[in-house]
C-alpha cells in the first residue's frame, strides 16, 4: 500500500499570465516574448452547477453510480452515445444512453463487473466489452471476462483467470504493431503484495478469442499507463508506473520488449499519459509522481520521444495536495483549439492544464477545482456524449455521483441588440443599440448587415450594410442606430435581425428582436435619418 500524505491544497487564477486571485502560491512560466494568453480561470467544480469562467460548465450529473471504471461507444450504432459504468452498490454494469440533450435511459448490460474496455478487438464491426471481476471479499482470484455485441445484447465469449491476483488495473488500448488489431495493456497485482505483472492481450484470429501475448514482472505496477506511437515509427510504446520508476516498453512487428526507464521520480510513480500538448502531432509523455508529507508533493514531467523507445526531458512542474494516493488523469482536446488538455485529479481537487503559446516556455493554468473527492475512475476519459463535436470530461466522485463537464461553446464574435422600444408608431423612429464583442485574442474582421422580416413573412433588406467591421482582441464596441419608420409601413409584427459574417450567406453571429408597428404618427427625431449611426464610441 502506498503512503498517504497530508499537505495544503491551493488554487489560483491566471489570466494573461498574471495571478489575479486565489489563496496560496501558484507557480507559472512565461515566455521571453511576453505574457501568454490564458483564457480559463479557476472556479469550484461540483457546487451549484457553476461554470468555469463561462468556458467549462456542468452539463449533467446523477447519482447511484460507483464509477470505478467507465467505457464509451455507440454499440448499437443508433447515433446515441452510450456510457458503461459500474453502479452502486451492486457493481452491475449499467448502460446509460444519452440523447443530444443529455437525457438518458438506463439498462443493465452485464450483471456484475467493472467495464474496463469497449472496443472492436477482432475487427468484425461489433464491439467487445472487457469486464473485470473478482472473488467476493478482500482476497481471491481476479477475472477478466470478454463479451461481444450480438443480436442487441452482450454475449459472453471467454474468461481469463489470475489466481490470487484480484487487483487488475488501468487497461489501456493501442495497436502496438500497427497490424489493425488493438492490444489491451494492463497490470495485475497479487492481493496484499507488491508482486505485479504487466500484461498485453491481443485477438487470436485462428482461435477467435482474446489471448495473452506478453507478461513482464514489475514491482508494484498499478498506476495509469500511457500508450502511443511516441516516436512516430509506426510501432507503439507504452509506459507503466511502478513503485518508484517509470518502465518503458516497445513493440516490434511480432514481439514486445522492455526498453528501460524514463523520468525522475520523487517518492512513488503514479501516472503516465500520452499528451499532444502543443497540437503539433508530436505526442508527449506526461509523468506524475508523489512524495508524501512535504509541500509541493506532486511532480509532473513532460518528455518527448527521440527514437528507439527513448525520451528526452522537456519541462516539469509541481503541485501541492493533501493526499498522495494514486492520481487519476486523462487527456483530450475538449475546447477544439488543437492542443490537448490534461485533467489531473488529487484529493480534493481536479486540475485542468493546458499549455499556451508555441512551446513549453509558456504559462500553465489551473482551470478548475473540485472538492467532492478524488474522481474514482482510474482514467478521466473524454467522450462527446451530446454529439456537439466537443469531447466532454466524465468522472464519478466519492459520493457516488457522476459528473459530465463540457466546454461551453463560445463563438469568436457575438452581436447583441437592445431596442429603444418594441412598439413603434408609423412615422416614428426605430432605435436600437448594437453591442459587438470579439471573444478571442486575435483581431477579427467581418461584414455586418441588418435585415427585417415583414408582417407577411417576407424578408426585406439589407437595411444597414453590409459594412466591414474590425474588432481588436477582446474588444467590445457599442453603436446606436436609428431608422425612420415610413408613414405607410404595414402594421403588425416585424423581426429585426443583425448579422456578422461574410455577406450574404456566411453568418458567424446573429441576434434579433421583435417589434410592433402600430397606427399613429410621431414626428421623427430631429436629425435622424434611416440607417444613421448616432453613437459610435
């Protein structure tokens, strides 16, 4: 059993490389060229459904799940995303199927187990679900059951038995030899012992079953496994945390081999993740280790592969935690900016890191905080549950509640219209204020124009524009416009719309309001004219 440490958890808020708020110290880096833009700041996660600076928001949450293991897919190929999770308290494998609004239905997929892997392992077009089971009680044998999707149900295929090795940890999948078949990489550990084994299973097409193809002894190997083609040689590598080292394994076309160790470990190695941190396709290796009972007791290192299953160190950073047990983590490009984020959990916080700029000499940011307890899923997976093209973070806490957090999609440009009045007489003046906002750190150029829909449903316009608009980074511009309403304007309800984009078809931002044109004449305001901008600060 690993040591548990007590320290101090800290939170900070970083915007444009500056510490704005939050108790305690917060380390950060900045480039020689100036501050790096950091757009997401810290906020509480798990209370009141609040958002993270408006950019990450809780999409849904629900109780009754154990959440030790999570798997995702669309097994029945109906376009609705499914999540397989162990429930509470019976450890049945439940299937939550979500629609685009994240409403869900729940069915029991398998009577008992932890849903480790959901993937088409044999290439037949149907997914296999790999489930961990174990004897009741604290000791006994461990099992890994394989099911395949057939005739709308999961059908049992086979069982692996690991005598006296009830603990089966953190399966990871990768096509190690690039032959089209996905391998499962996992570790098993003898109960109440430090004796553990790294194992790799692959589909045996001759026997039409999953087969163990590699076993390697390591001391106390049970942390998160990072797997990828790190050196881009069309052969995969994987890194396994052991008690106090990170073991590197490589693949050939027909074999797997141990290659050595990587990283500097303080205390216990806990986590290895593949991380496309810069969005350049050069996948990095993110390592996490902890040393109990000292400040800054979590150390993270970033390494880049240089070939032949070897890595070179790039950078490191440290974080405090009050709990030094196994951390959990995951990576994914949840904001679709080309760079993957890394979500790392400690007790009692979960921190989302994203590197900004063009290199590692840049600011790292604390994105979100969670005090509901360390997420229990061995990995923190991302999956697009609501089909909005943005992967969502999914995890369960120690209160048996599952949370889904997603990127709050904010457009680059927005326009907001505020009418002076929504009831305007014939011969009067229709006035409105238009607020234009650039939400990005880059200059945005667009065309702006307005249209109206007449009471008979016909479109009319453009009334203003198209006019070229240039907004500086994060700039907000407010304009007031006025139109004279003709004496013979049709009575009834109008829809007035402002658009930004490329006239006439490409619309990037839009807003509208309804107004009523009523009988009665009022003299137009002195000096006003159709389409005249009265204020342009």
